[in-house]
C-alpha cells in the first residue's frame, strides 16, 4: 500500500526530484483523496491539517467577503499544490478551496509532515525550499492582480 | 507623412470600450508585417499609433482594434461604416515570425495585447508546418474583458495549438483558469532551447512574463516584447517615443527582452 503511495507521490511534479528516502518519509503522511465538482477541500479559518497535490482536475481558490459572492483569485491544476498555510503558524486556511470538476489528489497529513520537519531539519529545509518559491510567485501574482494592469488608464 | 484617406468598411464592438475597424485599403491594397502599426487620423481631432490587428495576407482590408481611452482614440472608436479615416504606415519592426520558423512558439497576450499579436497568430497558424509546438496564452482582467473570445474558442478546438486562457478574477460561474497570465507559462509545453516567445500586454505584465520565460530556460534574445510609447511622427524624428537610445516607432515596437530588460526598469524612461 505504502509502496503504491510512494509511486504516486513520486509521479507528482512537485516531489518528482526527491530521493528514495525522502519519498518514503513523505509517502508515510500521504493518502489518496477524491472530491466531486463543487465539493470543498477546505474552508477559510479551518485548521490547515491537510494540503493537496493535485493529480487530476481543477481547484478554485476563493475568498469570501460578507455580503458579496465568492471571488476566485486563482485556480490550481494537475501537477500543482493547494494549500501552503500548513507550513507556518497559525496553521489555518486563509481562503476556501473548491473542486471545479472531479479532483483526484494526494492529501498530505500536515501534522504528520510538520512532525517530520521538526524531527529532521533537513526535511524541514527541503520543504521550505519547495514552498517558499511557491509563496513568492503567489505574492508576485497578487501584486500584478492588485495593479489591475488591464484596467483602462485614468 | 501625409495620411491616405480611406473609408471605414465596418466597425464592431469587441468589449465595452474596445472597437475593431475594418478599413478599405483601396485598389492598391496594403502590405504590412505582423506587429507593425499605423498612424490613424481622426479628422479634426488628431492622430494615434494603433497596431494592425488583421491578417497580413488580406491586403484589401486593413484591421485595427482600438481602446477608447482618450480624445483621439475615442474619436477613432466612434467611427462608423462609411466614415472617412486617415492612415499612414506601416511603421516599426514587427514580430519575428520568419526567424521563429523551426522553433516552438510561445505567444503570451495580456488584455488588449492580443490585438497586435493576432496577425502573428494568423501567420503561424496559416503556416503551421513551419513551426514546432505552438502555445497561445492569453490573460484578461475578467471573463467579460476577454478580447477576441470567439476566435480564442476556435483556435482552442485545433489539435495543433495549445491555447490557454486565464482571468485575474472571476466568480464561481467561470469554469476556466484564474490567475495572472504569467502562471500559464509553467504549464505550457515547449522546448526552451528552441523556442521563440512573443509577448504583448501592459509593460509590467510583459516584464513578469519575460522573467518567467527566462526562468523556464528561454534565452532573453528569443523573447520578443512589443513596447508602447507616445508616438507622434512614427518615423524616428520627433523623439516623443524615445526610450534611451531607441525610438520605439523606428527601432521597435518589437524588440528582444535582452535589449529591453535594463530599459524597462529605469524609472526615468
């Protein structure tokens, strides 16, 4: 079972370059999950106890403000990651994540992985080096969205 | 410098503030390269540099897509079939459609930037066997702001082109990609060592797209951007469009990222 999960984790783009030991370590925190279209992977404010490596389908990341309908600010497709708040306190989701269509993913138990990061700082450093560029690129994307570059010049 | 007088054949609304004009190029027709622009003259109002957005093989029909943002562009956008319009051109350096032969082609368009790229898209699709993989990545602010939506849908039905579209924001009715157009670059399939990229859109979007393409391994001199500056004479004489030692009207508007990289981050320019 674990062997099968190791193969699935290795096939995912995000972890494809990990060595065998690391794959084995990470696969111990992984499980297969499926979400139907419209189903939520998680909601704002909930504990960030599981993040997802998307294998198939599309996930919309939504922000919801009172009195307004949800705004999708990003979508994630196969080969991408949903959920970065698991890595840093307060370990709570800052947005909703909704399956746009049938989504197959690897669910990573964040508590389990955080434990392994604490126990072995090499693992922790590797996770940081993978997730920080993700955070930076999302920050850059947010800057571009804030600039509203396609708006009509004043 | 004297504009030719022509008639508008057709005016169609693309978006709330964007119009496309088909202009009768006359019996002698009009020859241009994808990426070049014309100076369009709204009589009694003024002149503006507008990229050509039509098919370069259609010599009788001159097509321009105009966003109504100022006095001149609003006057141009308000023209109707049968109205007179002045034009002179074509001007500037266009897209490297011939140099790109044999390579993969990545086309990145942001907002109205799809208009200057459309002649290049027509060209590569009409000569499909001369190119490797083709990725067309297009971004807009929201679904309602997507230019040439019907054509994008048509291109998407082809098996030999990878078309991806994204919007910066959407509500839950939108079932496509959401995120800035640069995020599509990572998902596109191309061989970075044998790729020519053509990028057009707001300058900051082009800069981020070029950075993303470089990170993907595409050399800066294979990344082409189309710059926009306030052009007046269009023949490299008046200096209105000066960008350091370049005159965008004459040396551009299309140039490589290697050439433009430093200039794009200088505040004074």
